[in-house]
C-alpha cells in the first residue's frame, strides 16, 4: 500500500508541476555560471537543460572547455588577461611562454532543495533544504591549459579538482615541436571523476545514479567501491580521427583516511582503468565538424544528434577490507555501453560484470552482473521526461538482487533553474524501498 501511495503521489505531483511550469515559463532566460558569462550565452548552448550535456557540450568538455572547430577566439566575450607578450612565443625557449588568466573570477554556485519520501524511512517524509550547496571553478589558462574544481560547501571532504594539459605534442598548438594531431593526447591530474562512463555522473539527467556505476559489494561501508568514487590520480585521454575516443588512468583507488580526508591512499596498490568508444554519425567527439561561423552558438534544437555511440571500459583495483589482520580485496569491473540518439529521443544503457576476490572477512568470492537502460525524450526544450530500468545480480553466495524502475519529469522555468519529480519503484521480490523525490536546483 505504501508503494501505491507513493506512485499515486508521483503522478499527481508531476501533473501539478508540469502545469505550474507551463503557466510560469519565461521565454528568454539566461543562466550565469562561469562559461555562460565567458561567452555571453545560455546554459542551453551546452546542456539539454542542465546538467546533461548536448553533443556540442560534450565536445566543449572534451576540448578542455574551449569552443571546438577553431572558433573559440571569435566567440569569447570576456577576453582573458594576458600574462606576457605574444612575441615571447617566437623566442622560446629563451623566454618564458606567455600565459593568461580569466578576466573575472571563474566561480559559479548551485544549490539543491529536495523533498525526499521513502516508505522505509522514519519519518517517511524529509525536507532536505539544502540537499547540496556546491561551488564550481572552471576555465582556461591560455591556449593549452584548463582547470576544473567542485566542492560541496556543506562538507569538509575534498571533491573534484584537476588541472588539464591540452593537446600535448600536437602540431596545431606546438608547430615544429608537435608530432600528434589536435586533441589526440591530453592529460588530467588531480582529484578526478573516473573516465570510464558513457555519461559522466556529474552531468547525468536523473537524480538517481545508474546501478551499474554505483552498486557496491561487501559488508563494511568504508571499504565499498563504485564508479562514482572520486579518485586522486592521472588520466590520459584524447580523440583519434575525430570519432574514436580513449581514456586511461592510474589512481589511488578507494581512500578512507589521510589528510586531506579521502585523498591519500590506504594501501600500496594503485588502480587502473580505461575506456574506448566509437561514434557513428552526429557531431564528432572533438567537435571539429561543428558549425560554420554564420551559425554561431545554437541555444535550442541542439540536442538532436542522430548518432550511435558504442563503448567498452574496464577497471582493476584493490580495497583494504581490514588492517588488523590485513585483508585486501582485489577486484575488477568490465563493461560495455551503447547510446542511440534520434531526433528528440535519446536511448542509452550499459552492462557491467565484476568480481571481488575477498570483499569481507569471509574469504568468499562474489561475482556480479549489472545493467541499465534509459530513454530520455524532449517534449519541449523546457519540459523533458525519462524512463529507465536497472538491475544488479549477485551470485548465490551473497543472495541479494536488485531491480528498479525509475521515472522522471524535468522542467526548466528558466535556463538556470531546474525542477524534477522522480519516482523509483522496486518490485516486491527485489531488495529496495520505493522512493519519491522532488528537487529544485538553481545555478548562478
């Protein structure tokens, strides 16, 4: 009965919010986060309603937060501050290579206000105001370097922050010193999101994270690993011949101690991961076949890509289950994913297989298999829906399986304000409690 009440509340709430957004919608609204200020454009230039990136936004991210297709200089509205004369480049290495910094402080914020309903919680209804309040920094330091940072101001734990070397050894950037094509080799160093996912978790559409990327194995919370964990390490990535993307990294792995908290490793092993993907049709990964000068930065109807993307990824790591006595758990995850975009419809999904050799003190080996599929549909640029299914199957020794259906409705009364209603339902024979979430997010 509780599940039925939650579902009924979800349908009623979706109807109320959709009507409210329809009557309060503003035609021309512009968000003001860092990159919107830099290019004097709307959030919808890069996002299908934030946070999910459209094809142009994905190429902008891959290009080190620079407009692809060689058009960045003509579209920047806030010129950077030069650190040195352009002539210094011609006399290098006899002079320091000139640099640049953003002309304004590259800081943005976003906040979540959330109403959370869970049939198995007491109380079942909770106001999480705020659920999150985050600060972002992001930008470029001249032509060849970029940076990104993210921190939850409610937490003392360090979040994502990394520096990126763009186009290392490329002919386009380094002339006679370059040996590689443009965007063929980039390096990120710092506190990273693991570069294995079809859609990175920080730019996903739904509130809930897909099960293949977030399921955990083991009994101790401090030793459970999943793809959503931020990692300290180094990653190389790039695009070859416009349509083949790769990433490979070495990271600390799961960290539970050290100073700052969660940064230093807790064992001698380092974790390794990789991703490869190929995109057929649509905008290329590097955005080199983007738009002509006349078209400029499109702010609507830019979610249509008519493309198929196929990817494959893997991760090998070790977690420390116990230090007295010392118990370590070597594990791996290997998976594949596919994405099909056609018109207003975006279909994507993934399958991940895994094995943990010793996730707890029982010496039992646990195999897992997880999958998800989701369909996103753009009704209007400001009104979108999503429907997904996810599953996690553990081997018989663990005796725990999870299936869930997730339905979401998203509305943007302005380009930088997002409202979400999302319901998550578990079948009766599955391990999980039905949930209903109402979320208000705004960025500035």
